[in-house]
């Protein structure tokens, strides 16, 4: 987990692995969320607000 290693302090994604929802948290206020796939393609982009976002993995299928 990069946040545990100090590469992205204050940022975390959990639980991993997950089949339904993940929670993304950051010490800083988030205003947008973008998720990419391993080939660099954009899978999801949405406006968010807050320090915690729950994301349905069904949205990424």
C-alpha cells in the first residue's frame, strides 16, 4: 500500500480486495476523482466533494 510507505501521505483506498465498494480518503479536500485502467485509459471521471468518497465497483465494470 503506497500510503503506508509514505509515498502518498494522507491518501488511502480500502478495503482491498473488495467485490462491491471501496472507500477513498485523503487528508485534503477532493473535488474530482479519475480512475484509470492499466493501459492508461480513463475508466471513470466524476466531480466529488469531501475527504471521503465511496465508489461502487459496479461503476467500473
